[in-house]
């Protein structure tokens, strides 16, 4: 009798554990997001280690460093951006040296670790703004997600009709 109750209970426990693997990483839940930093709700200390990730918006090469503007998303347990989640602001990653802009295409998912380096104020023409800045130690580049399938796109259905003979028998087939 006890085994009859134990098996469904263990199955339920195992399934509930599996369902939480795709969510945000709880170890990173206490760290401030770029949106919280800009709003003043949570300001990390200068030099505090952070792990932020998202998708590349823009790459700017300067004389001895590269600035990568990133749209931030929560990270999963593998520290990969959860692109189906709401964005949590933008930030600038500052990396030493030259990074080829062709390798950092817009929309490319990345994860950066480094130290909080304050707010970067910028001005471009009539636009001005500010973004949290992360002095990067490491940059993980993830594979581009497959393109989203349009709701209007028709399914890939093919029709075929075949006729064949085998000895004295005749066969007909219709396939989808």
C-alpha cells in the first residue's frame, strides 16, 4: 500500500523540480537590474561584481576599448538570457581592446560579468541619456535564437500521389 502512494508522490516531486529549471537564476535574484540602477531603487557599490546579460543593441570601438550597449534580460541557471521574459533596462559593457562589430550583431544574446563602474552619460546629436556601465571581465556569446515563425506563415504541407505495380498487383497511395 505504501509503495502505491510513494510512486505518484515521487513522480510529482520529480516533475515539479524539472519545471523550475527554465526560470530565472535565484542566485542572481538579489542583484540590481540596470532598470533598478537607473531609477535609483538599487545602486550597486562601485566595483561590485555583477552578472548581466541580454541582446546586443550597438557596438562602438574606441581607441583602446569597446563599448557594447546591451538590452538586459533575466538570466537562467546557465546564465543565458531569458529572451521571452520582459526586458530589465539597458546597460553598457566596457571591454578592453577591439571587438569586431561584425561578430557582435544586433540581437545576439550575450552574458557579461564584471564590476559596476557607475553611470555612463552620453550625447549623440540631440539625444542624451545615461546607462549603467559594467567594466567587463568576461563576455559569453550565445547562439542566435532561430527566427520567430510568423503567425501568417503557412505550414509546410506537401501532397503526393503515387501509382505502382508489383507483379500482377496494382497499388495506389496518397501522402501528405
